C-alpha cells in the first residue's frame, strides 16, 4: 500500500472509493488460465493537502506494461483525434521552425507519431510493451522499447520540440523521474502535450470504469498543475476533448515561459466552483456508483428473464472494472465482441467471458451491452444496419462532454 501521496508526499490520504479486489483488467486470459489470475485492491484515496485522487496500491509497471494487447490504431475515432492534435500543435506552435521533432512517451503502436511524421517531423517513440513496440517499428515508426524515465531521457542525449504523452501520464509508477525526464528532453521553447482523462468529467459521467490499476492518478487541472510546478513546468493552455468520454488536451512548457490562457483560467474557475477536488464530491460519486450498479443489473436480469441474448460490445480494459464490480459474467453476457485480433479466443479477467471477433459472429444478439461506450457515435454509425434490423444497443455509461 502507498502511504505517501504520489504527487506531494503527504501522508494525509483519506479513503474515497472502494471497488474491492479486482484482476489486472488488461490481462485477458487463455481459457485454461481462467481462475488463476491474481487480484489486487482497487481503492481510490484523496490527498487532503494537494487534492489529488489516486490509487493506494501499485501493481508493478513490469506486470502492467511489459506486454499487453491494447492497440491505439484499432479505433478510427482515436486515430482521427491524434491526427487533429498533431495538426493543432503544428499550426499553433511549430510553423516557424525549419525542422521539427517529437518524442511520444508510451507511444503504443505509433498511431500518434504516424500523424506527426506525415507533417514532416522527426519522430521517436518510447514504448514499454515489447509486442506493441515491434508493431510500431515494423510500420516505420522508430520506437525504443523501454520504460521512459529520467535515466532514459539522459541516454537519448537530445531535445525535442514536442513531447507527447497520450493516456499515459496518469499511469506512472516513476512519476517524478518521468516528469524530470520530460523537462530535460524539452527544448527551451518546446511544448509538452499531455492528454489525460479529466476526473471532473469522469465524475459527471459516472464513468467509474475508468478507475483501474493502470490508472494510478486521476487529475483535474488544479492537481496536475501542482505536479508540474514541482518539476519546473507549467500548463499554459488546454481544452476539453470528447475523446474517451472527456479528456484534457493540455499544453505545457518550462515555468515562466508563457502566459496562462483565458480558457485555462476559466476552466480552473469552473473546477473551483464545482467542488470537484473535494473529498465530499468523491463520496457522493461512490454512492452514485452503487445506484448505477443496480440499474445495470436490473436491465440485464430483466432481458435475460425474457429470453434475450446479450453480447458485450467491445472488450476495453475499463469494461473489466465494470464487469467485475457489477458481477456480470457469462450468465448475463454470452461473449464480448471485439475488433482487436490480439484478443481472439481469450476470456476476460475475473469474470471469464469469452472474447469473439466481430467478423466471426454468425448472428447478432438481441442486445449489445456496450462496454466501449466512449466510442458511442462511431459504434452507432457503423451498426446502423443492425439497429434498423431491431438489435438494441445499451450504454451503461453515457458520456456528456460540456
């Protein structure tokens, strides 16, 4: 158990949300492995000093990220989002440079870097997963297979105009070493683009399934600024993107280099007015999660009692938090339908629901219980023919980005 705050080292950590013992949710299993996977505490605590929400138990990064089956290029929506971010960074900050370079931390299969490369950037990815780094290199995206930290940053012996961290800055077991490494690798007038799930939005969406062992920290703007300032960095601008149900795209540079934008100031003021950094907000969130659990189970049990066939739509990591906490197994969902070929023939961790590839489903079910709810628009658009044929799509979480 972590006795100190991951951001400010305070010992004043208060219980906020307890999701019980859960398996590592990205550990999809061979059927014969089912029942042998380890379970770990999944509990969110709140720091009374810096207000950061965080897990109080760490599953070692070598277990979580040494090799996994997540591929960022699978979903068109995400690739389009990465393309838009690359264009925005280039047009807003880099247009006057004759040569431009970008480092992507936790670069996965190279999808984000592919879009920078298309704009003429020199690209380098650092990715911990062996198989995923290999895919990126095979696709022509230079990728170092390693866990990024200050030591790796020094070994690169170069600086970058842009550093990107998409969906990884809240994963970091070596939080302070990584942040130091970012500062060391960033040119004097460079921009660090940090993309992270926005905890204020998670609470508003009741998207508790975005709490899992890979996500050690849950940032709001106030709390991430505390971390950045500790390392001589500062966010100067940001916006709320609908990606993943509500993510901050933040623009960071060396402290004192740029004035804070009016939209960042407005978002900080909205955070303060909402009370989203206060412990009482998290306790209300915990009560709301219980109500959501009952609502979902009532829906599934009612449909099963009517003889309806129900499949899970998607097998995202976050879906396993929901399945395990709600206790949804093969008695309620026949299978999880997935696009990612790396998950073919596996079963979900904890609940052991079989995974089937989308193109191999002979007949659609009566209902899809959508675990990949963050891609709602794309899912509904791609499956209009099924909807017209009477197949229903149930979203246990509905994202509203304001």
